[in-house]
């Protein structure tokens, strides 16, 4: 019988600590941050740009290409 007491206490300790540690992890990740929507998660996964972002990137690339082609012309 004396040998069963440590096993039971270890099981009880593990049963108590496991939910506490998982709860602490859940609080750490959700503390102060809104839960993202499924569309936000999908967009992050796809790494896609919206139409407005695509237009902005294209215009930036075009202006950079123009500056490389005409380095003597300064624009203000």
C-alpha cells in the first residue's frame, strides 16, 4: 500500500497541472488581441493582396522603373 500512494498523488498532480498549463497558454495567446476572422486567416495563408494593394504596388513599381530610366530628372 505505501507504494500506491505516490503513484496516486503523481496522477492527481498531473491531472491538476495539465489543465492549468493549457489554460495559461490559451490566455497568453488571446490576451488583448482580437480573434481574427476566417477571411483574415485565409488571406494570411494565401499571402494575397487586395485589388487596392495590387494597384498601389503596381504604381510603386512603375514609378521606380521610371526613376531608373530617367535618373537625371528630379521629381518633387
